[in-house]
C-alpha cells in the first residue's frame, strides 16, 4: 500500500474514533445524527468549560490577594458570592420554565455575563489598583456566581433533554473523565505560567486571559446545540411563592426525601471539608506542593472510577450506584484522625477520589431521574438551594467546633453525619422508575 494511502486510512480512522469519543462512545451510533451532534457539542462544551474552571476556581483567591485583599475581604467575597448564587436560583428556574429555548437563558447568563466577568478580571489591573481593584474584583465574583447559578436550572433541564436517559452513566463517565484530565493539565500549565511571569499579578492576568478563551470556546460549543422543541410553561409568580414551593415538596415525597438526605449529607461534608488543607499545613506540616500533589492523586484515582461507575449507572441505576459508592465515603474523614505525617493522607485520597467520582456521577443522574421534566428547572433550583444552604451551615458550625475541640472532632462528626444521611437516603428515597 502506498504511504499516502496508509496515512489517509490512519487519519480517517483517527477522525472516526475521535468522533465516537466525543459523542460519549460507540453506543451513540444507534441514535439519529441530531442526537449525536448534540452529544459532541455538549461534550466539547464541558471540556472547554473545565479548562476555564481549572484556572478560575484554583487561582481566584490568590489573584485577589495579589491585588491587595486581606483575609476578611476574602471571606466577605465568598459569603456574598454564595448569597447571590442562592438568590438567583429561583429567578433562573422561572426564566427556564418560561423561555421558548432554555439554551439562550444559559448562553446569556452563564455563558455570557459570567465569561465577560472572567475577561473583566483579566484586564482589571490595567484600570484599577489597590482597594478599588479589590472591591471591583469582589463585585465581579459576586456577579459571576449569581448569574452562573441563574443559568443552572435551565442547564440542568436541557442536559436531561440532550443526553439519552439509558446511556447517561456512560456518557457522563466519559465526559467527566476527559474534563478531569483537562482540569489537571490546565491547572499545572496555569501554575507554571504564573511562576514564570515577570510578576505574580501579570501572571494571573495571563492565565485569566487564557481562561476567557476557554470560556469563549465553551459558549461557542453550547450555542451549537439543537434544543428539542417544547412549549413554554405559563408560569406565574404565585407558583414560586414559598407556600407553593413547599406544597410541591409535600406532593412529591420521594424528591423531598432526596433533598433532605442531600442536605444532611452536604451539611456533614462541610463540617470538615474546608479544613482538610488547613489540617495538612498546620498539623501535618505539609508544604503547598504536597497538598497539590495529593489533590492531583485524588483526581487521578477518580479517572478509572468514572468508566466503572458510568457503566454500572446504566446497568444498575443511579440509585444503587449512589448507595454503592457512598457506603465507604463516611469512613474517609474518620481515617484522617490517624494521620501523623504529610504523606499519610495519600491512601485516603486515593480511596476518596475513586469513590467520590462515582458518587457525584450517580447522584447527578439520580437528580435528573427524580425530577419531572415539566418542573425540572424549579426542582433543580430547590435542590441547589437546599444543598448550598446546608453546606454553608456545615462550614460555619465546623469552624466553631474546630476552634473549640480541634480537628479530630470535626473529622469524627463529619463521618457520623455522612453515615446518618446515607441511612436516611436508603430508608426514605425510592429508586425512580425509568423508561428508556
């Protein structure tokens, strides 16, 4: 065979395999071209968004500190951002239910305003310095979190429409795996760029410019989705009054119990969650480099889990996989009590990274399965509010406990709380009936 023919065949095979990969796998060929096209664009949207998030979520606090912020201002930024996120979830759900196309709700807010916020942070040092720059950075962060969560109910509902229900485990398993790899690579690249820059501030500006390009690419991909036709719901403000929302939860006992179990779960998680890195540095005397390596090890441990639990999700169902992957997670914080050196958390992080990859994948698929399609934006908003409020309460209470009784107390309470919440989940939440 002539060399150019061999190269052409290799190129064609590579294109075909890549197309199958970004559609979620070889199983996608059974669906119409429109479905495969949406799966590919949605896959690339997630990969590029993970590149943006790798920079923004990892380096924002350090960037704002480089602008001159103090610890109190960092705490204020986090609190205000969380508040804005909670306040805009229900308006976002109403917009998603009333909009003819949910795609444009996402593009205008999460894919538009928030990504312009990334660009604004990149150019901020050119137009402001000192306290003014810090104030503007906090305002931008608050705006980004608010509008990012405004888009979340529409994004959740659209996700359920795009990804075939019987293959969600494998699709999100593959998608999340590539997103995790992208996140790790971009995090390392951004760290090197910041280190090599003439000054830390210019380094942060460079990587935020890169984050904006990732975000722009993500929005471009999302804009190419073909949204299934739907009839917007005639939603009124009365449907979003507290009494009406509580009535919705009373009528759907299974979803209500799911929310309660997840509130208890996230409350328990955040009793200890914000303090693991503090414990590593203060008690185990770990360097930032060791903390970073252990974090990457946890992410690497999750990669094979995504493939395994993705397949199990489609075979056993999201309910069973949530239970299966969650059974050992409560023991992870308890094991931290026995760590005595910087590297002792290594096996714990490997175990936790593996289990959390499966749990997060399955619990998201379970959320989609438990929410009725016509009310999915509203239900997802209620779920996110429940999770965020309980997580904030857990962190606040955990902070008080660690000050009074130390790290072992929060590790033990976090583990016990996770056990109780998982038991509540098992006893009160019923597996959803799925029709492919």
